[in-house]
């Protein structure tokens, strides 16, 4: 796609797709890094006297109760603090005359934030299914479309993928920066290791297959590790994805020397925490973190690597009893001589939580970054819906 600087946006009404999918509790934003990451593009558009219409999703909308807790109104308040001298409007509707009038009357260097695009997922999932009529409707609000929602580039939604069918389009400065900084992972210096955690394997198992063809070692933690461990070990009541056991078995047979799994873990049993070797897990145990032997084992792989990609977290780090694994791995990686990149989402959140940020790059995309480095493709960057 075209780059923003190659597109004429001067004095034009620009629809800007951002990723403002930020954590919110009781109406307050807990971390606004994603908003801050979009400011370069917003500032550029302001410098071009553009009229800016911002669209974003927030959370998932499945039932009516999700509407109230996933409103973008807190993001609107945050933007007003970031731009105290700019007129910023908020439209609580995703369609209709009120939205159309606000868009039509927007003046140069003014910003309109539209309510959560996924409000259109209730009841018919029009946003997530890339409904073309919805895409066409949204496109009538502006003259140019800029996609800067890197965290959603692995999805084909109406607001990031379908809308390109109807407007001159380009990628924003954030996506351009992401692609440039992720380039070292496309042709990584070897040995290349991937450290992967997270709750479940369902959204990563196919990408793991692609990654194993590219990396030298895959170090596992979290629920994903539990799914792999389950093939040969008792894992008690630990979180795992049993529906993928057959696929995991195939991967273990095909890549026995690449897939590195925990050899000891921290478990919870009847509110007591124990460190156990992986072959000593009871049926009532719940695995929540790596053990010290595994941390030492993983450190050896990290220290001989030249490129590291971290996606997800390898323990329940928010609980102090199970924070050591995630904290130690992050620290070891930050002190290594390897080029180390964190793949958005929980990985970046954990680095912020522990204030360990000495990495080569912290991507704003979780699944999007994983998708890109494992396949070399971004679904929303394709031309047709």
C-alpha cells in the first residue's frame, strides 16, 4: 500500500483507523501506550490541516452488557487531555444522521472519534465479518482512508479492510514503523529463538507450525506449554487446549529438537505453591509458572541466540507467587547481546509491569506481529474484501 507521506491529505477529511483497544477499568484507562503510539500519525494529519475522523474497536461485543463496558468514551477523554488546544468531538453512534452531520461539519484540524466499531457486531457481526455495505457507508464519511491499526492487521474487518475498497488508502506512520522494525525477524540472524506463552493454543497452533520452519528453537510457557506437555505428562488441572493434542503430537514428532518445554514448574494445589519436576505433577495441581531449572535451561538457549522474538507471557505474572518466570526471562533477554523484539499484547504489558524495557523493539501488535513474522502476510493489507 501507499505510505501516508505519499498520499495527498492536505485539507481533506481523513478517516483514520487506529488501534485504541486499551485496558479500561471503571472508566479509566490503565495503559494508554497504544494511543500514544498513534500520535505521530495524528500530528502529521494535523500539520496537513486535515479533518480527522478516528475509528477503533475496543474489546469484543457479544451481548448488550458488553456495550457499556467497551465504550470508547474514556479514550475520548484521554485524547482531550493529549490535545487540549484541539477541538475533539465524540459520536456515541456508529451510524446515523448525528454521525453524518458531525463528519460533514468537521473543520480543519478538528478530530471526531466514533464509538467502538464493534458495536456493529451486535447482533449481526457486521464489523468483524467485513460487511461490505457497512464498509461502504463508513467510507462516505471521508475522502481518504489511512490504516494505522497495526494490532488489527491480521483481521479482515469492515473498518480496516473493507473500507479500502471504496477510498484512496495508505498506511499510517505507526504501521510503517512497525514493518520497518520487524524486518530483522523476517531474515533473522541465527540462532533464532522464539519464546512463546499465553493462555491457549487455539489461536496460535497454525502459526507455531510456520514458526517452527523458520526458527531454531521454540521455548514454551503458559497454557501453550501445558498443551504440549500433556502429550507425555500429567498436567493436573492446568489450562490447556485438548482439542489440539493431535496437532501438537505431530509437531513434537516432526521437531523434537526444536521444541523446548519446561522441565520443572510452579504449581498451585489447595492454595499452596510447590515447585515440581514435570514428571511429578499430581491430578489436583495447576501449573502457573516455570520452575528455576527451566529458567536456567531457557537462559542457555537465550545466551547462544542472535535473534529473539517474545510473544505472550510464560506465567501468571500478575500474581506475585507466579511472577518469577516471566520476570526472569524478560530480564535475561534484555541483558543478552541478541536482537530482541517483543510481540505486543501481554509481552509488552509484562515488560511495563516489571519495568524491563531494554529491548530493540516493542511492537504494538500481539497476534498481528505473530501472524506477520510467521507467514510474512497481513490480511488487512490485501486489496479486496
